[in-house]
C-alpha cells in the first residue's frame, strides 16, 4: 500500500471520527513505508478534508451554516478524542504485554490496566454523548444517523486497509505480528 493511500485512510478517519467505534478501531496507526515531504502531506490532507466535507455536505443536504457548525464541532472534540484513543492504545499494549507473559503476568498490573481501560471507555462514551448533544442543536436526527453511517463506512474501509497492510507485512517479513484483541 502506498504512503499516500495510508495517509488518505488516516485523514479520512480523523476527519470524520466521532463515534465509539473510532477509538476501538483506531487502536494501532498505519505506518507509512516511505515518508512524504511535510508540504505534500499537508496538501494531501487539506484536499482530502475538502473532498470529504463536500461529500458529507451533499449526502446530508447540509446548509452552509450547518456545515460550518459541523466542522467546528468536529474540531472541538478532535483533540480529546485523539488523546483518549492514544491512552486506550497504550493501555491495550500494556495489557497485551502482561498477557503475553503468561504465568509470569503481574496480576495487580493487569487489574490496574483493566480498570484504566474501563475508565477510558466510559470517558469516550461521555465524549460521544456530549458531541451528539452538540450535533443535535443543528442537525436533524436523520442527518445525525446518516452522518454516523458515513463515519462507520469510512472506519470500515480504514480497518480493511489496515488489515491489508498487516497481511502484506506478514508476507514481506515471513513473521506474524501480534493481533490486537477483539473489542
């Protein structure tokens, strides 16, 4: 998979993520094999955001005012959502490491990690509820449902691309990277 396609997938995810599934499926980021120059990366991200915005605006039949508010709402929650995703990823990595230790796993540490995971998921659900409340001030219930469906399709596509990358890595190296636990 090309670095551009990987970037496209992650920008799609970042541009439209606002539901519980985003944090669950974005647990492990894609790593491009070849770095792109910073200017190219920013330019590609900007074009993709514009394109995705146009698709969302058209499919949801949003007015200019609704679209502006949707963009502001996404920006408002993006930083918090990313932080929760990163924290959840780190917690899951720690949990996998402990589980891999088998009989030598630190039971207390596993208990702490499990409690942290539950806490992070509760925070994520609280953030989702808050965001949905904000969206309800300018989107109809049907528009919100359509928006969630668009996000889910994008996340599924990103997950497919991530899995293809993992499969390719397995074939290229002959090794099998550890699978993430199903959530």
